[in-house]
C-alpha cells in the first residue's frame, strides 16, 4: 500500500496544517485558508495525509445530489441513455440522485512525481466510505467537477462524464456509479 509511513486523519478546528504545495494556487489556498472554516460551517470534511514535516495530500468531501435535466444534454437521446444507465427502474421520475462529492483532491508536487498511487488511494477511501455508509444513508454516486488535467485520472478509475455540454470548460462533471461495487462488495439486502 502506498500510504505506508504517513498519518491519515480528519481535519478539525484545532488541526495544525503542515506545509503543502501542489502547484495549483486554488488547491493550496483552500487547504491553508478555507478547510477549517468549511469544517466549522459544515460545508466540507477534509482528510489529511501527512508525513512528519508536510502535508502529502488532502481530500475534501461533502454530500451532493446529482441533478439531471434534459436541457443539459445535447439531445433527448443522450438524456434518456444517462437515465437508463443510472436508474434501475426507468419509469421512476427521479431527477436527483444521492451522491458524495469530491470537492477537492490534491497531492503535493514532489509526491506526484514519484507516482505513489496516493490519489487513487484517496478516491478508494471515498468509495469505501460511501459503501459503508449506505446502510445508514443512501448514496448512489460519487461526483467530481474534474479539472481538465485530472480527466484521465478519474476516467481510469471508472468515472464517466455526465454530459458533453461542458467539454472545453475548465472542469467537467463526472460521476462513478456505486451500485456495481455495492453489489459485489456488500450484501445490500440488509
């Protein structure tokens, strides 16, 4: 496991955040300036992966609902294909699906270069958390608004694009359906 030798903890209001640099000012600033206030305001929960002297990576998550509207799709057919994919019973009129959103995920530059699989391990943590929590509160999807430079990373992990209407934007909305994982990893009849 690539996380050996690091500590993994949930950020709280008294956490001393160790230095962090991922090469993205927005991600760096969120950790140092917004993560604790977001925790206090119940806007996001942040987890830290740290070595003795620096933050190696962090992850912020929060509850989400993927809202699906026909107007967001290039064609009625594309809209119906998505609904068919994420609805077990297509006749239901659901247009919002319970989710956990990966709000921020960042790995320090030096660790990224070493390709230790830390980003993958953090996404797997969110998947495991969502699957475990499903017995208490339903969660069908994991969502992310992925930066252009992260699209391949999420695609390799099984995430799909919600729509093509955001192609060319700075971020693309992606989702991972947890049902196939739930059906193989857990007994959902409980």
